[in-house]
C-alpha cells in the first residue's frame, strides 16, 4: 500500500509530463543530491583545518590563484589571514589540499624513509605529455633508478670542463652587459640573466650554448612563449586529468609540436635532435651531462625528456635568484659596499673566481643565502600525498590518507620565530650573527629551497656554482 501511494503521489506531481522527461528530472535530482553529499563529505574530512571558505568547497579558489601569477603571495596571505605569523601552521587551500609553512613537517614528509608519495600535482609538470621525466615520476622504484643514473652527471664528475664552461658563459654575460654600459644604453638585466642561465645549462647539458648571449635575443622566442604558457601549465597541476585529455590523439594534433619553429616546442625538437645524435651506429660520444646520462643507461626517450627538463627548470630558477639578489644588493646602502670590500680583498689569477674560493667568502655566502631566502625561486605547491591507509598525525591533528600537502615557500622564509622580527628585510648579516642551534635551524630551513631527502634537486651543485661566481664578477669588472 505504501508503495502504491508513493507512485500515486509521483503521478500527481508529474501529471501529464512525458515519462522520459520525468526520468531525466529524477536523475538530475539524484545528481544534485549526490554532488551536495559528496561536497559535504569532502568538506567534513578536513574540517579541522582553516582557510579561505571557497577553497574548502571547490578547486576554483586554487585554480584562480595559481593561474594569476602571484600564487606565492596569495598562499602566504591566506595562511596569515587564518593563523598567526609567528608559529608553524597548516592551512586549507582546496577540498583536498593543505598548505604548510612548517619546516619540520616538510622534512617529515620528504625524508628518505617517508611513506608520503608525490601527488598528482606533479602530472602537470610533464613538459612533454607523451614522456615522463624525473620531476613528475610518481613510481618510487622508477624514480630511484632514474635518479641513480643521472646523479653523476649533475654532480659534474663525468662532465668535462664543467667549471670552465660556466666561466666562459659568465664572461659572455659580462661582455654583453659591458656593451650596453659602453654605449650608455639601458638594459633589461632580468632578461639578460635568463639569457645567461639558459646558455649555461644548454652548454652543460648537450655541449654548446643555445646562443641567447651571443645574439642578445630571445632565441626562438622561447622565453616569451614559455611565459605565456605558464599560467595554463600551473592550472594543470590543480586539474591534472587535463594532461591526459590534452595528450590524447584528439587534442594532440591540435597542440604545438617539436616540428614548430618557435618556443618551447622548438626546444623539444632540439632535444630530440641532439639526443638522436648520441644513439645509433654513428653515435656521437661527448663528456657532457647528456653523455653521462646515456653512459649510465638512459634510453633515447628518457634522455630527450631529461635535457628538456634541465633546460626549463635549471635556467629559470637560477635566473630568478640572480636578478632578485642583485636588485637587493644594489638598492641596499649597507650590503653593496660590504660585499665590494670583501671581494676587493680576495685574490685570484683566473678571469672568474674559482668556485672553491667563492665558497669560502663569508659575506658572499651570506648574500647568496639571504637572496634565496628573501625571494625563493621555486614557489609551487609541489604537493605530496598522505600515505594510505593510516593517514598521518602532526602535532595532534589527524590528516586523512590521500590528502595533498603543499609547501608555502614565502611563508617559511617569513617566519619570525625562525628569522627574527625583521624577516621581511634583506639582511645578510643574520647569517653571520647566527650561531649554534639557531644557525642550524636557519640552514635547515633554507635547504628546503632545493627540496630534501629523496626528492632533493639534482641541479643544486651547478646552481650554487653559478651563484658563487656571478656576483663576484659584477664587482670584479
């Protein structure tokens, strides 16, 4: 009887509406109810963590921020609006996304024995959607194998003339800047810093610079087109399934390819061409990074992807460090003369300071560290996933398995309990004044710029060598 009365009631509601329309309406109601329930469950599982209200319900807040070009500041502000500036914290920035400025938590996540894994955020970092590279490789065993094949090349052990090649490109950089000085013309230093780092990494990666400094131009419009693409790339880190859609046969034919003459795709073509020369019966053997990778077992496809990653990731981050540090040096009336005085007292016969000497200059090292701290060159979420099935507990708060935790670089390096009440100021002296446990705490936090543990950046030695040399040469000339 109850069933019959229900059907009668539904007939009264539907009336003369066609059955197909009625069914569609019921399906729509079911979908809405399911969506509401799903959203509530997603919201509820991370309800203990505060953040922007919209972020708890939808990915839209996160998409808007990463696509807007100032996500590093938005993350910091959202964290500050939710929590206190003086203590380590976790904020919610998505339905399943958390953000932290706690160095201890980050080291816990990244340590070599961690059960955390790379999240699908890294799928958006596949520069060539058809091929993987060491950055987004989420299979731990494959990642370890690839890393072991590449470590010798990145450390420079099997790269012939690594330091002289960096020196050569520094001299080309100074020659280009000198030309503008002689002609009393303004120069876009930030852009030329990118020219320099792109030529360095291409010279080390496959034996010759791409020619940015020599031509004083954005070769193949690589920088311009990459900057235009970047917001879309960052959005795919939040919606990673877009990568699979875009790499499908339907869309792939519509996208740029390595056959293009300009931009990132042209670089893909160069990577394929250079790598192809190192394989086959008439293969070219060279003692550069690519040669080292191949000698340790990288396949042709793997080598293509890795030198592409090197060029993209290894140039922009170092260029950011150089231009922002130089900006703070030349606009600081205390730092500028102090650094000049230390360099003027340093003696060496080479045209560019040897790396070993640069590493021993205390004020130079303080300037380098402070430059990396005041404007960290890597500011993406780089989210890791909480291990199943047990989840994790941090400082009394339970974090469910499958939750993604990213890091707020800007927040880490503005923590007043770590850096002092002047954390927002560029003051290299803080590194010389720090002693004992405080110095260890600060250096441990700064190390996170290059990641940590099993995911530490392989390019760290090359980047630091460039920084040890380039600032000295500005004053040396």
